[in-house]
C-alpha cells in the first residue's frame, strides 16, 4: 500500500499515536479500582498546563479562555478573575520553567474531543460557565489554603490529621463518596478536627466523558453519602483530575455548588520525596493560593512524602507570614449548601 519509506514511516507513526490515545483514555476508570487507582487525579493535569490557562487545562481545552464573565446561577461570594488567572504574574510552574510548553495531556486532549462532541449543542454554555471554576482566592490578604483530595483512607489520612491538629491548622478535605462510606470513622475524625469537607464525586470518574445522567447521579450519590455522615451537604465541589465540562460546571452551580480546583500542585500522588513535595508547594505559593495535596491514594500509591513534608510546609508558610485557612474562609463562602 505504501510505496515509499516515508509513507510507511508515517503510517506506523499514526498507528502508534492512535494506540497511545486509546490506552490513555482508559485512565478515567472508576476510582479506586486497580490499576487506575494508582494514578490519582493530577495525572491528567500537569502544573504547566493548569497554570497556563485560567480554568484548568481540561476545561480550557474544551472551552478555550474566550469565556466572558457572566452571572452564575448561584455565584459564590468570590469568583476568581479570569483575566488575573490568565496573567501568570505570580510565581508558577509555567514561570519557573519557561522552556516547557503547556503539556497537552492525554486527558486534556480527550477532554477537548469529548467536550466538543458532548457540548456541541451547548455552544453558549462556555461563556455562561466563565468564572465558575475557581483556582485561587483573593490575593489581597496573605492567606493560603491546604486541600487534601481522595480522602478518606486509613493509611495517610490519620497521619495528616495528627499533623494538622498538632500545628493547629484547619484544612479542606475533598472526599469520595465511595471511600467515605467505607471509612465513616475517618470522616468523623476529619469533621471533629474542625476541617471542611468538600465533594470529590462518588467514584472518581473522569467527568468530561460522563453523560449528563451519569454525572448528576454520581454527584448526588456522593452528596447523599457525605450528608448522612457529616450532617450537611457540602457546598464545595472538586472534580476528579480537575476536569469538568462547562455544562457540568453550570449544573453544579445550579445545585449551589462552588467548584474549586487549585493553582499550586504538590504532585504528591507521584510518590515524591519530602523535598520534592516541599519544593512543588513552597516554590509556587502566593497570597490567595489553593494548594493541592492528597490524603488518600490507591493501594500501590505512597503519600509518605506528603506526610513528611507537611510539618515543614506549615512552618515555612507561617514563617512567610501566611495564614492557613479553609477554602470557605479563603473564598468567603459557606461550607454547606
Ligand atoms: Zn482525586
């Protein structure tokens, strides 16, 4: 079929690319069923791509930052400014590594395809969704928020809670409904520690690929589990992998959710060392930042670096005169709906 070497080479290359994409789209499988469980959410979103776009790479891929801010159905007290977020004036991975191009991750590419396909009849929704995905708080005060995703578990969550209690820090934990149901005692300890609980969906699905019905059912299932355990329906929502379609954002807002990603990524899910976790956090903090770490992981994951780094991150942030607050405190929103 291919008569010259160049054509044969190109055909092989196309085949390889096709295979790679096919494999990568499987990474949105239900959390925490192995082997995908060993790849927690930030795998989809590199810090470079996250910080280079105002709404996170996945959303930006499916809905470029041409959003214009319009009133949200249920606007939070504080909504990050798209223009401010688009201008990386603050220290960031992108700024620190200018030679690196924004990474078009597998899930970002998939999101672009899926978003375009599923949102084809919803062309006006990206603009309506503008500003609904929050990545940081006001820069006016010297505050920072520690957040921990994929909670709870029995391995790392207790250690993190002990450190936070020792240093008198209140944080925000984004819980999976399935895991909360498995570890109700740990959920109670999070609440008793004075921390805020947010919804991280029920099964850690990659939201842009979900049908409307599947997305809504998953969100509501998690909400029901969390409400039964903590006594309130969380107002905060963090999409797994930080990935969500504009129409899903709008629906969440109509359900009175405030959707919150992050703008400082510890990358701790990679099993990094204490020093690497510290560098990823402390090298990029700024007033109003939201810091992503994890307190749960799959069976093969290791968050020892997070646990070891946490006391020093807290001490260093305080020495830099940062006040450590919860997301509701940072954004001026209620923790419950
Ligand atoms: Zn997660």
